[in-house]
């Protein structure tokens, strides 16, 4: 008897192998997508730091830095990449970014700090401040502890 074609078992095995390989590829693609979004957050925060220097030289201080129309595009871009909203007990939430500029406080207009939640590490955030520091900190520090000696700064992890 001369058979042509494949048996149903052979077809099922081939489909199962393809499904497993597809699942592995999808998991890796999602992981790289999240990492690229995180890299974009860090890059935008770096650009925001550069903007902060220009803001200071233009205005003479950082007063209203967080509420400035000039900073809003940075907050919007960072928020586009950030996964979920963030709390901010010591500043103001702008889109999904916590920004502290000490407006109306002691040392008014002398400092600012900004942080955004990281995607691949849900308990971490990326922080940039007026000194040029950019680093990973705990999400709790981002939401609650960005003021040291009456200056808005990125806390140590």
C-alpha cells in the first residue's frame, strides 16, 4: 500500500513544536520591548537633566521647574514609556513622573529632582536631579524621600 501525505499524529506534533517555539520567541520579544522602554525612560531623564541646566541659566533658579511648560514634553515622553502611574508624597505627579522642585519651601528654586518607575523592576525607579545625578533608586524613596537637607535630590538607592 502506497501512502501519500502525513498522518494526523505527525501534523499535531509539528503544530505543537511550532507553538512551543512561538511561545519562546514571544517571551523574549516582550522582555526586550520592556528593556527598550526602560532605556528610553533613562535617555529622556538624561535629556531632562540637560534641559534643567538651560532652565537655570535662563531663569536664574529652578522655581516652578516641575510646572513649567518647557518641561512638560519631557514628562509626557517619559510617561509614554513608563508602565504604571507613580505616587509622589513630596512633590507633584506630572503624567507618570514624580517631580520635586522645592517651590514655596526653604531653599526655594535651588534644586529639583525627578523620578519615574522602572518597568522590569517594579520596586525600583530611575531618578535624575539638578546635580546631574541619574541613578536607580527604590520606588519607596522615589515616592517619599526625595528631599534631603531641604534640597530636592536623588536619594541613595
